[in-house]
C-alpha cells in the first residue's frame, strides 16, 4: 500500500501580498488589469483580504472598486498587475522551499502547487507546517495548505481555513469532509453543473453521492457523470504531474540603489554560486544566462544571452551577467534596487565529462 500523501499549497492573496512587499504598502491593495482606454478602465484581477472586506472583488470594474474605496474612507492602493514579477517570486519559492522537501512538484498556477510526499499523512502535515514557516520567513508571504491522500481533497482542504490555514483530511475523514461542502465548493463542479444538478433535485453533496448513476450518465454523459459521483465521494486518481524545471534564479536587494557596474557586480559571485550549486544538485547544465534588474520604481527588466553549448560553470554565469549589465546600463535612466541572475535552457548531464558532448 502506497504511503504517498499530497500537499496542495495555495498562496494567500499572492499578487497583492507580493505588491505589498516590493512597494512597502500597508492596508488594502487592489491589483488591476488596465485596458488603457481611459485612466481607470479595466477590471480588478485580485486584491488583499483587507480590500475584500470592503466589498472589492475580482472582475469588478476598477471604477467601481475605487468608488467603494473612496466611500469606505480607508487607504486603498491600486496597482497594475505584473505577472512576470509574480512568476519570478513563485519560481523562487519553488526552488528555495518546495524543492527542499520533495522531488515531485506540479506547479498548477503561479500561486498554487501540488507536492507529492513519500510518507504518511502525519509526516506530511509536519512538512506542510515547515513550508508555511519558511515561506513566511524567506519571502514575507503566507500560504494555506491542504493535506490528503489525493489531489482533489487536498485542494479543497487548502481553501477551508484561509489565510494561513493548514487542513488535514485523513482517509477515514473524507466522507464527512465532503458531505460538509456545498456542491460548488468541489473543484471541477462549476455554476452551470450546479444548476443542472439542482434541476434534478440534487442540492447537496450527499444527494450527489446517493444519486442514481444511470441518471447522471443520461444527463451528463458517461465520462462526466461518473466523475461527478467520484468527486462527491472524494475519489480522485489523478497523479501529481511534475514539470521539468525550466530555470534556476537568484535575486537579491543591493545595499543601496546604484548604477555603478562594479558595485552591482560584487553581488554576482554569491548569486552564481547559489545557482550553480542548485544546478549541480539537479545534475543539469545550462545554455542561457539571464540578467534580472528591479529598478527604483519596482519595475522588472530582463536581458539574456544564449551560449553555444550547455555548460555547468560559475564563471560563465558571472561573465555573461557582467556583459548583460553593462549593456543594460547604457540606456538605463533609473537606479538599480535589486539584482538577479538566472540560468535556463537546462539539460540533464551524467557527469562533468559529458559536458564536452554538448
């Protein structure tokens, strides 16, 4: 019998929390997708819990969100969505935290991941607690964790006690746990499906468990009909699908904002050492080096170069980083606040001698 357990990690109000950190914001934060037609045209992408308590929510027009903020009298910060930056933070969390504890990680989205733990549920719970503490310590962010024997239940569990919750559902608790849910709380059962079920008189999870299979097959088809009943029972045989890591990144805040190459470059050896250590541990060589600059207005800039062959060499990272920085600063009018290096184009290698084959 397998002792594998699944953790579902769900970052709490991730986009808004990242913006709070990098822009030193306090209170309510609203992350917006601006359409560009007018100053405030567009919609809310997501927002902090403080903003949600005011009645602001995702998909709301920005103009309406600003009206609510003004009426509340509270200080509310509106910022433009920066997915590239959020993804870089997400990648760092995976590299620095998740990969430390598990080998199988499925990054389901920028702010969600499934981790497969080769241990029983009690040990997995302890690992979940450690991950929460490390994410908060290293990134000043919080996450909620669901622990169960399959992906479906783990995902639902991670949403039960947000923010900063850790919910464990043992196998003998699954039936009661699922019965305590609304139909729409089950991942994969959307509003339209709920409407169809209610038309059939199925208004609770218990109703769905007890529904005649033949009826479900007739209305929803063989595949979906069976799947609906399995979901209601907390049954899920889908596997955690690991993705090959596409890059390794390290970013740091420099002592003071600067555009002096020699000052900025002094951070490169430590960044390169950490990156190369990770690459060696994973047994990969790289063919691309990328420079990451976060300026004094908290905007991210990237520049990259592609090498002729795959290598596993610290000096290649440093030297190419220096060249990219020098070129970047030529037409840069701001100040560098944070600096980072990244390797990409990763490829597995057997040993150091095999690098010559590339």
